[in-house]
C-alpha cells in the first residue's frame, strides 16, 4: 500500500500525518504517547498554518525587520510596565488604606476618651476644663464647646480621606451610642472655623494651636470631629493625622515613576536598536548581494558573524558558483550544438543540389534555411542574454535619443520627451533590449511613442505603438520561444520569435521587469521598469 499524500487541506484541518500501518495500529487501540504527541502537534500546526493576520494589521505593521523588532520590544516593555504598575498600584492602595485605617482607629480611641470624659462632666465645668487644657496642654486635640454645629468647608473627597472619615465615624458611633449626632470632616486650616461666631483657627493664640494644628510652611488638612452631647451642646475636636501629609502619598504612580519608566523604555529601545542593527545587518548585506547578483554583478559576501549567517553566506557563494557554471556550460553547449549542426546542414544543402527536380530542390533549400536560422537564433539568444559588460551609469536621454534619431533617419515617426533620468547597467545589453522593443513597435505599428518617468525607486520606460494590438489571450505567449502572431508571421517571415524573450531576459538581468499590455486607445505598449541609479 502506498504512503498517503500530505495535502494543504490535511494540514489546515490538523489531520494526523501517518502511514496506513500506523493508522491501523491506532484504530486497534494500541495508542502510543509519541504518536499522540505528533497528533497534537499536527493539530496545533493546522490551526496556525491557515491563520493569517487581518489585512488592516498587515497594513499597520512596519515593513522592515528592524522596525518590527523594535515595535515588538516596545510593546513588550509597555505591556510589562503597565502590568507592573497595575500590580504595584493595587498593592500600594491596599497597604495605604490599611495603614490609614489603623491610624484612624488609634486617633478615634483618643477622641472617644475625650468625648466620654466631657460627657461625664457637669455642664458648668466643661468650659472651665477646656480653658485649662488650652493653657496647660497635654492633649493632641484643640477642643471647644458650641451651641450648634459649626459649618465647615471640607476638602475635595479622596479615597484615603473617605477611609479615615468612615472609620472614625463608625468607631465613635459604635462606642458612644448615647451621642445624639457625630460629624467627621477634613478642612484646610486657613478656612477652618472653630466656633459658631466664625472665629478662624488662624486667629487663635499661637500657644493654643502651633503644636497641634498649624504646620509651616505647608498647611496640612485638619481633622474635625463634632459630637452632640445633648441638645444645644456640641463638642468640637480638631487635630492632625499622625501622618499629616498622608493624602500626598495617595497616588501610587507619581510623575517621577512615569518619568523613570519612560527613561527605561527609551534605554531598552536604544539597546534593542543596536542589537537589531547588529542582527539584521548581515541580512541587509545578503539582500544587497542577491540583488547585485541578479543584475549580473559578482558580489562577494563576507563569511563573518554568527554561525547561521556564515552558513548562509557559504550557501549563497555555492549557489552563485553553480549558477555561473550553469550559464557558462549552457553557452558552451549551445555553441557546440550550433557547430555540430552546421556541418550536416551544409552537407544536406550540397546534396540537394544534386536533385533533378527544381521544385523539390527549392523546398529542401527552404527547409534547411529555416533550420539554419533556428540554430543561429537559439545561439544568439544565449549570447544576447549574457553580454559580458561592466555595469556603468547610463543616461536614458543619451541612449534613447540615439535610437530615436536613427529611427527618424530611417523614415519612422517616433515621439520622445527627454527625462534626465539615469540607470545603472550594461549599455549594449540594454540598448539591444530596448532597441528590439522599439523595432517591433515601428514594424507592426508604423509609429511609436516613448515616455519615461520616475517611479518609487525605479525608472519606467513605456514604448507604445499604434498598430492593431494583440488579443488579450495571446499576451502571455509573446515571450515564449518561436511564438509569432499571425499578422507578424505573414509580414516578417524571416524572424524566429526570440526577440521579446531575449529582451525580457536582459531586463530581468538588470533587476527590472518587462510587462506587455494593450493600450486603451489601441496598439501594444511595453512597460520597462528598471532600478533607478
């Protein structure tokens, strides 16, 4: 039984790639771990082989490997920083809330003791005790007694301040349920009133408040607790938190941290750029060498760098030598075949002279002449596509101008506008290729137009004739050897159908491309695209 054929459909479907014997083995229940692993791997490959990125993703991605490497590194660093910031912010938020809640409960216990003490005093003793405390000290609270609730302008609510207010309010309410009401708030000291008369805390004597409420030069928010002991009796307590500036530490990601991470990102990108340049440099050298070799040059790729690149350079050098050797052997082979065929062709021509029938002799001569022309054409096609010239800078104005001048002297109508562009290549080879296209345009179209313009990194030459054109279904066959259209076969019986193929080979050897198409106004146009100098 023959082995099953591996198809793209099997890979895309993730089917198991196994021999029939293996398949029978599995159906009998003799599962093997290695085979199961292969099956899983095959399915995994199948899922990913047929999966392609959306077109919009392909358009957004940069073209160069260096830019993609930097993009991946930047996205990786940004993702890690964002994830780290999220974890760090969550941890600091929980830790800060826990520390602030503990400090609030500690502060609340002192406030509960003070409120309980004043609640136990007779009404006429409370103000006397308050005045003694102000003069002697001994408590962290500034205390006053008021007949009504003092209206305060609170600070903007923040998560940590809300934690403090909620913790103190719940603690006092639970420990002193006999209180009629409890109000807890934060206020800035410059706008903080201490009694119903509107007296500001900044207007009080310094020895009352300087050690408890005012911090210079930066003010800190003041915590105010107002407890209603009886109707018409409010006890006013004002103090600072153990950490007066705890609200400034509520942001776990201050600007300094963002600046540090931005500097880190720039440093990583700079180092990544250096490493990526070092890694992709040999790839650029390989690309340039391959492009130069495609233009007929003989570049030497240095065998230095990583082991993988050294192997690639060696493989490239071996491939280049094999291609050069193949081209040389091909030329030698065609030369030998041409030489070997000419002798029997000449001998057959001599023998045809011995025929008595003139008509038969003429037919033999015609067939032998056609055979001789085919042999010469095949040899010429090999020689024309491998002209031994050095690459030099070529002025298209000068080269095309001479062709146009010669064509006009021969009586042809040719329109040409100078362009000022230059290309690098073999002058004789390019002249032969473009000349062949111009000759075809003048022969089949009676007149021609040559237009040259600059594209993206290339020079574009368009040669258009005003002839009958070519059927669309026959355009792809024009480059095939010995192919001629019917109107060309009748008008040029001596041709052998190799001109366009030779022209395309020469242009492709220069790193360019030749495209034939019908013009929308009639006639055939040949578009030559060559790398710009």
